[in-house]
């Protein structure tokens, strides 16, 4: 059985996220905008492959833009998120 949709009503961005996002190629920026819309409607949309991180990134979450690119974020509340970084797997460092 699929999980109930979890809408995100408030999305905040760090300055680092804004800079990293601006450096993405245009096609990835468009993909990020589309997936951010999915994220706002349901943070756990299966197409995003949202998952909790472990180890030094415990407390952070990630969702996929492509097979290679991710968005790193934290939930501030059940309906709010703060986006920290976007890029390839180096966002996990």
C-alpha cells in the first residue's frame, strides 16, 4: 500500500543551494524545478526516491533529480523543508 502524500507547504533555500543551483546546466535546472514541484505535492513521491541519510549526514534527507544528481535537505517541520545543496554525489561530502 502506498504511503499517504506528504505535501510540503514551505520550502526554504540556503545561499549555498542557490549558488549550486545556478551552476547547474539548463536541462538540470529545469529538471530540478519539475521535481521540486513533485516534492511540494508529496515529499515521498516514488519518482523522487526520497531517502534518509546516515553517518555524518544523519538528520539530512535526499531526493533524486537524475540517477547521478541529488538535492540534500532537512525537514524543518512535517510540512517545511530547507534545501542545502544540489549536484552530483559530492553533495554527500
